[in-house]
C-alpha cells in the first residue's frame, strides 16, 4: 500500500521552443468531436480505443462510446488506457470523462505471461477528476504474474468516480499479488455498479474481493462471483479502507457461489439476491421511494436498467398514469413524465415511441420557450383555447421567419394559447409582442391563472419586449387575446415572438 502515498497530482512542465521562421500545421484530432463537455471525442471501434490508450495527451479530455466494441483476438495490453505497468503510481492518470453511452466493451484479454505488471484493467489508473459511467465490460480475462498489484476489469486503480457500470469475466493474480477486484483493484468512489467476476489470488496474495480489492467510498453496489486468495479476502472487498464509506453494498453467499464473508458488505443468499426488497435504498424501476432515476431492474439478480431495452415495461407503467395532471414532484407518475411538463399524455407517449428498444427513454431536454421557427406549435406542449386557435404567421415576425398570431374572433370572444413548464433554474420569462387592436381589446398574460399585474397589450404597438419574474416550480403560462363587447380597429389581432426563459 505504500505506493499510494506518492499518488500526488504533479506539475506538467511545458517546454516551448519558439521558431519564428517555421510555421507548422496543426494535426487533426484522431476522432470526431473536440473533447469538450458538449462535444466529446467519439470512440467508435477498436482502433479508436487503441489510439486513446496510446496517447496520454488526451487523458484529460472527454470521450463517448458510440458503439459496442469486441476486442476478441487482440492483445489487451495495447488497450489499457492510462497504463502504469511498472507500478510507480505516478501516472499519467485518466482525468477526463469516459461515457460508455450504454455500450459494452467485450472480450478484453490481458495476459502478462508471468511478468509482474501492475494496474491492469481497461483503465490503468483513473485520476481524482476522472469519471467513468454507463459502461459494461464483459467476458474479460485478466491474468497477472507474481507480485502483480491492483488488477480489476474496469480499472486497476480508481481515484475518481465510477458510476452505473458493470463487469463480467475472470481476474487472476499470481503469488504475492495485492488489490485484486472484480470491477476495480484499488477504489476510491464507485456508485451503482456490480461485478460478476471470478477473482483468484495466488499464495500470499492480499486484499482480494469480488467487487474491489480495497475500497473507500462505495454505494449501492454488489458482487456475485467466487473469490479466493491469501489474506484479507472477501466476497465484496478484501479491505474496507474507510468502513463508514461502504453503504448498501452486497455480495453472494459463499455457499451459493460467492466469496467469503469478511465483514465488508452484506451477505445475501441466492434467493435473497433475487428479491429487490433486500437492496435497501436502491432505486429500482417502478418505485419512487428511493428516487425516480430508475437505475436498477431485476433479471434474477439486479442489473442496471439501461441493460434492458425500452419496451413493454415502460409502456405498461405509462398506461397506469395516463392523463394524470398535474403530476407533481415526488409522485410516482414522474417516472413516466418523459416530456417533463407535469402531465402524462401524448407527449410522453411520443418520447417513448422515439426511444423504443433504446437503452433508456430520452427525456425532453429542450430549452423552454419558443421562437416558432419550427413553423408550427410543436416545440412546446402548446394547448389552444377560447373561440379560435392561434396560428403561425410569416408576415413581419420579430425575428426569423415565423411568429404566433391570435385567432380571428368576434366581439366578446377570446383566443388563447398556453403551455405548462417547470421553471426550476429560471428567474424570469420574456417575450416580444405586437398589437393592432381597438383600445379596449387586450392581450393578457396569465401565470397559473393569475393575470400579470396591470399588463395588457392593445392599440397599435410595434414589436416590444416584456419581462416578468417567475418562481421555481410548475407554471402554466397563457396568452389570451380578449375582445370587448363591440367595435373593431386595425387588424383585430396580436402577435407573439421569441418567448424565452432567463436562467440564474
């Protein structure tokens, strides 16, 4: 363990040579994307993965997996990202984000042929800023020689965070090996992960576990593979480096094929592992007590919900809450409010249809507001009311090619349009308005049924901007053109454009 005492973030010194007479073209990035949060580099095949493994200059960038990758027949030593085979612990670490995007890397085979290499796994060392998420690593076989330390299928050493990942396969360490684990050898933080891995340490090996060899902070994780070794051997982890940091973690009873009970994690029989009520605080599909993210589902033992394609289970749940409105925060109906408008209706069914057989249902993440540049009322969940629907107009919009125009109505009639939206994170709403009406005809703006103060629009008004404060929560905003009992002037209508919400 003494090697971890020197795991410090070092300084990188850049030596720049100025050659004023030489201009070199910049090399193109080896993947699609630019490595940013919004546009991560795209890893599509084994060649992309090998390129990443081979170039530490990109270890601080962000990546997303765009397809499953099969590494059968390839030398796994060429695919270790951020390797530290000599075991110095000095890095370089992988300090970016690797989003598996619900994909799988399978048939990774790493065999040191008896050499005592350290930090073996898909990732050698994940740095404190590193994040690995939504990734499965299946059918992996890692074989280390004598005195090979910190071996795990996903990572040899993890100083960062691993979330919603899983591993299957075999991990073997030779004589005197240390920190052998199914998912990770040496771990700082792992959340909502599992390992179904056979883990074997040779004589005099230490810290051998079905999930991790040694671990600090681990929440809602489990291990189900057989485990054997020298000393400090456990079905979940060989060593708890901070016992209070291991919360709601489980492992299969040794008589049912799991590892020994060394007091780290909670032991469950095979029958108990097949009952989700034994996994206290876990967020399972179809329940709201532990959250609505729907992280886990059952398939004999728990598996990550994203491993099961979207299908009939989501449709069945949607049908239970069909046409509920309002669907308030904390209610079970929120699970299927994929359009995120507080109502369970055709918009949510459309989100489900768009996501059919995908890993998860895509939620509506559109920015609230509308500039009507779709040429219709499809961007927001608009509801028309009154005596005539609003329409899309192309004559003199405030900007772009389209705006919204009130419907054609007579005396004492109204034309309304409204939508419901969650305003959490926003402090105001603004929009542009133009009117051509008689003096007593008015456009009124309502927030949850209440008119906004003395605001109204009437007469001949060219495009002007109006802003109103909003509170966090679910709001229904309505624009209502209301005519008085008699008379007509101008075009007898109003126009709205560029509705926007202002974030904090």
